[in-house]
C-alpha cells in the first residue's frame, strides 16, 4: 500500500486503545510492545513503544519511539490488540 491511496478511517474503539497505550507509556507504566503493520504486500512486526498518534493530510499516523510513523489504516495490531478491519 502506498500513502497515496485513500485513507480508510480506523474505528474509534481502536483509536481509544492506541491513545490509552500512549498515555500508559507516558506515565512509565508500559514499555515496548509488538506492533504489526502492512507495508505493500508484507506484514512487518516491530518491537517499539507508542509515543502518540497524529492527524495530518486527512490521515492518522501512529508515532513510535524509534521515529517510525505508520499510517493507522495499515496497522494490524498494537500490543496484541487487533485493529478492527485488519483482516480485510
């Protein structure tokens, strides 16, 4: 998938979970976790910490401690929480 594709909105429930994980991380209650996302036809797994998420240019991005930014509609799971629609 390229960033030029139309953004597919992510469920509010999943976004709430991402926000909760980022908040727990800021409070020192959670460290790195497994994040799985799609890049082209591959599924990539990284161990990283969620810093925050951002909205820009009509899309939302997961921002990780390493500096990696992942478009939210490419995320399959964070810290073992599956994104709704990840199996589409």
